[in-house]
C-alpha cells in the first residue's frame, strides 16, 4: 500500500493542535515553537507532492479513498491535480510565515491562538484536497470557526462586528451551496442508481440547462462571496482591518482562494452551459470589481484598508480569467491566486510590522520612513511592485495570461480590465511615496527600528518566490497545463453528453 501522503499533509496540523492542547499554558514559547515545528513539517511533506506529481497526466493523482458513511454514499476521498497542487503548497508555505509574523504581536492566549491556526490549516488543506462533496462541505464550514475566533479574540476594536458580518455572509452562501449539493446528490442517484457524493461521479451526471442554471447560481453565490466578487465584497475590508496580522495574511493568502478554486473544481465542469450563459454578466462584474476596488483603494487613508480593497481589484482578475474559459486565462487565474497570496500576504505582513512599531495605520502619520528603515523600505518596494504587476515579478505573469485569455473571449472587457492595472499602479505608488519619501514630520518616526532578523527571515522566502515566479514561471505553470486541458475537455464532454441525452427518444 502506498504511503498516504495527502492524508499526512492533512492530518499533521490537526495532530499538532491536539498534542499542544494537552500541555499546560505556562510556557508560551513552547507553544509557538511547537506550532512552528508542526507547520514546517507539514510544509516539508507538501513539498514531496511536487516531484511525485506527474505534470503530463490529466485528472486526479495520489488519490486516497475509504468508505466513510456507506448508507448514504459518503467517502473519505482525497486527490490532487494541477489546480489544487499550487494552492496546497501556497497554504503550507504561508502558515508558518503568518505565525512568525505574529510571534511578538500575539501575547495573550497564545496557546489558543496557535491551536486555532493549526486547525484552520487543516480545514483549508481539506477543502483543497477533498473529492467528496460532503467532505468538502465539512471542511468549507470548518474554516469559519477558527477564523471567527482569530478575528473575534485578537482583532481590533470593531472585531465583533467584523466577525459577525464575515460569518453571516459566508454562511448565507454556504446554505445555498448545501441545497445545490443535495440536489446534485439526488440527480446523481436518479442517473446512476448509486448513492454518491463523489465529485468524479457527479461530473458524469447529465443536467438539463434549467437544472444547471439554478444549481450553478447556488454554487456561484457561495464562491463569489468567498472570493469576494463585486457586489459581494463588503465583508472583506471590515474583516481585514479588524483581523490581527496573521489573520489578514491567511485571509488574503488562502481563504479568499477557496472561491476561485470552487469555481474551477465545481462550476465549470458541472455546469458548462450555465457558465457559458452567465459568463458575460459575471465577467462584467469582475471588471467592475477590478476598477471599483482600485478606485476605492486610491482614496483610503488607512494602509490596511487600502490593501484590503486592492484584493477586491486583484481577485476580479482571477474571476475574469476563469470565465474566459480559455487555457491561458485559467492557468493565469490559478497562478494569480498564488501571486496574490504572496504579494498581498506580504503587504499585510509589512503593514503589521509598521503597526507594531507605531500603533497606527494612517498614511498621514508616516512619511520619510526610508531614512530610519531602509531595509523595510526595500522589502516594501519589491512586494509593492509585485502587487502592481511589474515585469520580472510574479504579478505580471498572472495578469498577462489572464488578459490574454480574456482578450480571446471578450476583447471589450479585456481592454477595460487594463485600466485596473493602471489604477493599481497609481494607488500603490502614491501610497508608497507618502509613507516612504519626503521629510519626517512626526518625531515618533525618526528612530523607528528597522527590520529584525526574524522579520527579515520571514520576508526573504516571500520575496524569493515573487522573483522566481516572475523570472521562471514554468516551474508553477507546467503542472497546470494537462489539468487545464482536461478541465476544458470535461466542459466540452459534458455539453456533448447533454446534447446526446436530449436527442434520445
């Protein structure tokens, strides 16, 4: 029997959380180091997935399946392909960095904090790896609980409002998705005579255009809230502003990617006709989100809120690429989800470091920081250039592929989306100018300490990946190629199967 690598990656954080829960809370450093060791072990195991993954093969690999609830057709089914592989690696990469970012800023209830981070990592990995819709839904909902407590306990002054809004929005979408899952389950039973929540079985079910329309809308709203796509985005700025730095890094770096992943894993292969019918409307919403997010970010006085609204803009590109239904656009969207996790996660880390020193996020309270904090200024510059898509850095590759796919699908929307890139450069460069350049007008800024060794250590891997993807993106694009071709083949096959089914007497 092959070594269950996917289960190991999934279960190590949970086992670490259970072990740490049994220790007394006296030694705070022991919990920090124990959680870090667990996360690094998980990351090390996940790295093994890359050389073991055969990029030339379509479909799922390293699958693990065990019957769980036989009476209703539920199984513990895990698998990985070129879409989930980079997102799993992004998750295991960012979690230890988020923990290191909170090493000194989280000083109360440290035991609970690190346990919640480990449980959150388990739930996020489970959502990316699950191939049973029942299992996926459990992990999807489980992500809410740790993040609710992370924001609600260690967040800012309005944390309770932010957490309530976050949970209500997400649960509203989840309720719609649950209804759609149950409907799919019934249709699958009627089609095959078998009870199964398995995604690979559900792909084979021929759904009429009317069935596709309603089921697609239920799934889409849930994923659109999580992305978040305009106009479902209003929970995001509040959650980001109130969350602690580690919470913001995980929220931007991984949780928001669940929406894009869900669109690719479920909506495109299950509901191709509905996707084609609604693509112009959704693409329009994506472009509105790109431009709107950039314009609102431009007028923000708060650094963290500016970065939060930039997420609305950047993730609009992800939706634009997915609904182009072109290979370049889909590959660009997956890569851009990784890029966004690195660049926006890095920005939240840097803003958090600044807040730890000055306890303010207002742009007006800074100026001239290049003089007392030159290393910080250089790191901020690289991550900012990544965010605005400077050629040679990761953001450029993802946005270029997305625009290429969008141009093949709808040239009008592709041209409009370019304005979002221009506006992104405007608000980021203007923010950087006000924070880093000019004279120091506040005495508190004159002697701010530059980055510590710990802070440099957690930023260097992020910056190295930003440059690596920008210079040699094939490392990350190659595993997606066969999977993307297979996904587009599934979409065409589903249409053909439906047309054949409709022609039956």
